C-alpha cells in the first residue's frame, strides 16, 4: 500500500518544473479559483499552504492540520500574520527573489514616462520622421534628477544603486535612517516629496503607510514630478492622485499595484495619457518566477522533513 503523501495547497500555479519536483514528495493541489470560499474549503485538510493570492482573514479557522505557510513572493500582507502567529503556524517568504525584476520595472517606468521610445519609433520611416523627431525636444534625461525612495529595504537599496549609476541623486525615507546604504541621503517625508523629481514607493503596507501619499503630500511634489508605486495600492490615496494627474500637477504616474485587484470598472478615469497601469507584474519575470518557485519548494520540503523554515518570518512562535 502506497504511503499517504502530505497535501500541499497552492493558491495559484507555480513554475511547472518546480511543481513536478514538489509532487515527488507531496500531493500538490492547485486551487481552481483563489476566492475566499474556495480557499477555505481546500485548506481544511492541507498540510502546507503556498500563497500567491490574498487569503481571507479567517483562513486559519478552517484548517485542521496546517504545518506551515509559504509566501511564493515577498510581501506578507496577503497573509493574516497575527492569526498565524497566534496559532503557532510558521510562515516563510522569499526575500530577494524578485528584487532585480522590481528594480528593472521601476527604471523601465521612468524611461517610459520621460523618454517613451514607442512614441519615437518610425513605423513609417519616411512619413513619421517629421512628426516623431520633434517629440524628443521635451523628453528628459534621468541623469541629474533627484530620485526619492520611500522604503529603502532590499528593493529600495538595489534601486538606489542603479539610479546612482545613471547619475541620479538619491534621497530616501526609511524607518531606520542609520541603515541607509551608501549614496542615499536621508530625507523626512516633507523633504522627500518636495525635492524629488521622481518618487518610488517601495514600502510595505502597514497601518502607518496606508494612505501615506494623500492630497497634501501630492501637493508637496514639484510640478511635473513622477510617482511610481510598486508597494501596495492603498499606500496611495487613489482619488487624490487621479485629481492631481487630471489637473496637470504631476508629470505622470506608473501604478503596478491597485486598491482592488484585478482592477474594477471605474477605478481609474479613462484617457489619462500620463498614467501607466500594469497588472501587478513588477516582480514577475521568468527569472524571478524560477527563484520564487525554487525557493518555495525548498522551504516546503524543509518543513516536511521536520525542519524549520530558512526564511521564517514569525520566529516568536518558537519562543
């Protein structure tokens, strides 16, 4: 008689090669949908939960034998951490697994908003020349501009390094100013939003950062400044940002994260040419998915062998 394999529930698919590697050691179940009711039903007999979607706050009321939770990614706001810790359920994430991807997204967004190559491309080499060439006159170089980073952690620090190489001056807002990397000047909130030509939000969503960027804060920004959000949607007061863009106060915004995901009808006004919206993909590339899936499977197998997670985020459960 074959041994009963432990059950690992995935809220969303992972890279196929890593799913196959995990399937040699566990029964791998991919949720057909990531809605709350489906996840509540499927977690009942799961031994491990792998998270790529927002969990309902009461998810742990519906499990009976959960040994641990692994975040296939970095941000922990998808997991009700207080409840997990209260029930002594260990949680792990994948720090650094998508850093390069998010940093490249931010740089790409800066180029898109300030030097949009698509608008210069000669689809008709003869006819487009006189129309497209003058557009370059109003485009700006990143060199010499001030980049303000809110949340100078792993991603913010890596972004600062790339921005410095491009000739930008980097200022940062961090809870631990003493830990800012070399080349990043500390700035408080008012100074950062007042001085920066481009502001990148790379902070976690907490009670302190929710609606951090509100109407008064947007009012501090230079006319024509840019805002890029790769943190979480509720860090920004969306209505206030849309008003600033519509009024022409800001040069543009790139939003990869949103108040509601997927984006519902009517969340954003149509026809804003200075607004770049993407479907929460800053951290997703082939390479980052490989890193996240491989790291996730390593952590799950570590747990199934009776070991502690290497990237445990709630070690207090063992105290």
